[in-house]
C-alpha cells in the first residue's frame, strides 16, 4: 500500500500520569510491540515515532514520554507545546494514580493548548483481580471532561493499538 508522503499528518502525542503507571511501557508496546517487567521509568530518548494508517489516512505519531520528570511535576512547556493529543495514564490497582489524573488534566489545560484532545488510559487491566478503580468512575469522569476512556494493558497488549488508533477520530477536522 502506497501513501503520498505529502499527505502524512504529523501528530504529537504526549503521555502524562504518575510515575510507575506504565507510560513508557505503553509507548514501547505500541511502537516496538515489546514489554519488560523491569521497564525503567525512562525510554531515554525524548520521543519515539511510528507512522500508522487509519481510514486511509497516514499519521506520523511523535510520541513523547516524560523521562521521569513527572515525579517532580516539572514538565517543561516544550513537552505540552503543539501536542495534538495527551494520553493521561493511571494504574487501575492504585486509586491515588486515578485521583492524580485530575491534576494532570489541570496541568495540561494550564500549560498546554485548549486544542489538545485527551484520552484517559486505565492501565494494567491484566491485574483486574486487584482493581481499585471502577470502570464506571473513570468513564463518568472522562465523559465529564469530553475525553476518551479505555482500559489497557501494556503487558498483554490489550487495547493498546486500539487506543492509539482511536486518536485520529478525536482530532479537530483541520489537523
Ligand atoms: P512509567 O513510570 O509510567 O513510565 O511506568 P513504566 O512503564 O516504567 O512501568 C512501571 C512498572 O509497571 C514496570 O515494572 C512495568 O513493567 C509495569 N507495567 C507497565 N504496564 C503494565 C501493565 O499493563 N501490566 C502490568 N502487570 N505491569 C505493567
């Protein structure tokens, strides 16, 4: 399948959320289809890229991970700037990481552009026996702020490609 390179849409995606929720793991699952139980909190590079085709349109995703800076809530403005989408991640077994989603939304809205669309990922859904955040609570909050909500597992890959592939449909038509 050939695509005219001039019609590749650039799409910067930033990952937000507390340390340890699985941000780097989600990026590595999506980009490389790998998972490491010993994943370090940083992917080293500032971003990874992957080009995907959704509904006959090509998107070059530039996916930014926080490289551990989220621990100090000191993400640099460049991180948010020009982001088409933000994926805010929590761990379904850790309720405090879900509470923190609200603070991350606030931070994004303060530091970033109002045009950045938001997806909320309840990660580690493979650990559902230890669930501490109900699907209904997360869905209700996502509805309230007009965000996509999806539960994912970077470990099993459940819903990881789906989450990234749903971003184009959320973007304003002009992107
Ligand atoms: P980050 O600090 O948000 O980037 O989180 P990491 O990607 O470094 O992941 C933190 C820890 O959680 C690592 O030990 C990962 O292997 C583990 N982890 C990440 N995603 C999942 C998942 O979906 N399921 C399980 N069981 N563990 C995960």
